[in-house]
C-alpha cells in the first residue's frame, strides 16, 4: 500500500500512528498516511528559525525563479511520494481515487496551481501592489520617492487545508517566495497536492527546511494554528467559526458568491446564461468562488427555469470520462446528510427545486456504488428563505428576485460578485460595499481569477506589516 510520511522541516518521518484513506468507489484502503500527534507538532515548532534562515539565503528573485522551475516539476515530472515515485498521471489518478474528483477536473486544478507557481512575479506584484521584490530582501525600498519598510509578522505560516478542491493550494504557495516557511496540515482525503507541491519546490532548489507537512487530527490542526504567528484555515462554518475573531488566522469558509444582473441588463438575461451556468457548475461546484446565488431584479422565474434546464443535463460519469463535470462524495453519508438538509429547507414555504422537473429520479443519485448530488436550482420567493443564501459542495444555486434599491446591502457577505450592469451608479454601490470581497463587473464568471489580484484576503498584508522608517543622510 502507498504510504505518505510526515515531513519535519523537509525530512520524511514514518509514524507508528497511521490513518488509511479509502478509494471513493470500492471503499477499500487506498493509501496509508502517517499521523503527527500534538506533542510532536508542539516539539517541532519550538524551532521556528531553521526554515527562516534557510530561505533568507536566497533573494526574492531567486525564489521566483525556483517557483517557475517548481511549476514545471509539479506539472510534468516524476517526484518522490514517500518511498516510491509519483508521475503526474499517478497524481491525477491517486487524487481522484480518494476524493472522487474526475481526472479532467484534477488536471484543470493542476493548471491553476501551475499558473500561480509559474507566474509568481505577477502574483507578488498584485499582492504587494507593485512594490519592488527587493523589499523582502532589504526590508525597505523607495516607491515614488517615498521610503517604505515592511517586517514579517511571523516566522511561519500554518495552514489547515481542505479536501474539496486542489485549486485552493494556490493561495498559500506565495508564502515561500515571501520568505515565510510553511507548516501544512493536509485534508484527510487530499494529502496529494501539498506533498507534490513541496517536492516540486525542493527539486527546483528550494530548501527543504522551509516545509513541514503534518497529517494530523483536529487537535493537531489547532496546535499548528496556535503555535504559528500567522495561519490560514479552510472549512465549513462549524470548523472555522472558532477562528473568525482571531486576527492571526485568515479564515476561508463558504464564499456565498453570486451573479447579480442589474435592472439595465435584466431584459437581456439570455445573453448571460453561459456566465451563470459556468459560475455555478465549474469545478463540480466545489469551490467557494462558485456562484451559490443568482440575484436579479426581474425575470427570476424564466432565469431559474433556463439555468435548471442547462444544469439538468449534467449527469454522473466515470472519473476517467473527459466530459465528467461533477464528482461523487467520497463519503456517501455526507451526500445523504446534505440532501436531507436541502429537502428539509424545501419543505418550508417559498422555495421550489426547479431542476426536479427536468431530471429523472431524485437529487441523490447512485452510480457504480457512488453517491452523487445532482445540480440543483432553487427559486426562492424571498431573500429571507433559508436557501436564498446557502452554499453546498455540489452545483447548487438559488435564484432570487429583489429590488435594485436593496442591493448590494441585502446580499450579505459575498466572496465574489459578478455584476452584470452598465449603470455606473449601480456599479458604484457595489464598489463601495464592504460586503463584496471580489467584484467582477461585466460578463465574467465568478470562477475567473486574475493572478495579479488578491483573493479572499491579501497574503502579503497577512504576513507582513508596514513600519515607519527614516534614515539620516550622511
């Protein structure tokens, strides 16, 4: 059986305590993963200087070149996986095996990770708003005749990772180029991506000491976040709520992302059907930047019906099928619980599953021993309905009709809003809103991300703080 070890400052460590992740379809053990207990993590993190010193020997430009080489290694090369080797095809199949994500979607996420690693100069420029990269080497620099200085808030970035989509790993990768070592807890069903990214960086010349990789329990994840000066945590509301008021930890929970059609474009809604469908269904609906709401000023019934017809064409397919668009739930019990939640909410007055009339059978579908949740479009009569602002790990969205005057305030927090409007006054209300983290103006799907733009928080500002800085002239 495959075995994935712990990495203690880059050094593999095989633990007596292991967890076995099953194949999503057969439910037979597929991979054995060494587990780090809280004591080991706490002991290792007493030393947070080794990785910093190792990275400080490189200039930021050198680290950006390393990142470019690592991108190619990640995408194409044979890399270590414990005691064996892993090709890029192995990686795709292994990730599919434990998560159920179709091969074609894994490869799309690979390209997303590759893009961040290969375009690190652009990413860093976006995060720092164009500061010279030497700011990380010297600690200060001159920008528009002003001297600016930044210092690291932490010696390590601790990250508690999810299993839903490999693309999220693109968010923590820039930390290395900013000379902040990483302490990672992988998701239970997705240990593959962070391990392969680490090996790609090491092969490219990055010091192994900059990477710690601890598969561990929830308590171990909490220890990582408590013991590192800055952290990131991914998960649902229940698992991330404990950290929401901790300024040291950047929380990546549900996105509640939306497509909004302004009153000036409402009568032309058919032109934007592709944007809506892509925003909901891309990546199997498993990303926080997938749209979970379509908020319109009129034609809600027609829009809901048209989107439902399109999404009802998406059906379960084998993981090797290049046309596959949705993934099964690795744990069939989770699929059942989510379906029960949706059904319970639909029993309340004021919401209708529009896709139900276009599919055969129920939302919870079985194929080849796997549990799928089929795409679902719900028409809500009011913004107050439970499902009007809800997010699930499958292609799900509510369509809500609301007066233009109530937007954007009525939307609540939204990670991404795609705003389809040409009305500058309407657009400016969204630009001024503190509830919109990322704003796409025009027919841009919520899933489209520019590498030069921060996503759900700015990693540079999370890891570095500005100080006042003056130097006397000779």
